[in-house]
């Protein structure tokens, strides 16, 4: 994805056109410059982005959130093995702890005085 065109002052409200493949979209994005000289963009959830070296990078950060993700373009986002559920991880952890406690009790019983 890349920035094709931007219209407006930086810092301020910018109309930016982005292209990904054959799809183009135009977004209205507010960009500000921090005291350190970095650029931040207001994200769609009304929070500010992390600091970026250039205004274009801040605009791209906003656009990446709004553009749909194509798994065919990004194969590393496809997850063939889903993460185990919290309940499954918790029960496995409890089983390991109880097994460790059981083995330590057996060692104490078998240890001669």
C-alpha cells in the first residue's frame, strides 16, 4: 500500500488517497507534529498513533487500520493452528503443577533418613 496523493496542511486535517493493488480510498486524517518533531495521526478509534519520522508514515498508519486485510497478500497472518483457549491452558498448567507436587512427595517418601 502506498500514499498516492495528499491535500491539506500538515499539521492539520489532510485528505489522503491510498492505493493497495487496484483499490484506492480517500480518508480525512488529522495529523499533528509533536514537540520532538515527530508526526502523529488520529486513529479511527480517536486515539493518537505512535510517533512517526514522517507525516506520510503517520498517514499510512491510519490507513492500514481502515483498509481490509487480504490474507492472500499477507500469508503470515493466516493461522493454521489456532491458539489454545484460556481454559485449556489453565487446566494444562494445573495438571503440570499437581504432577510436580506428586513427584516431589514421592521423592520425599522414598528418600532414606
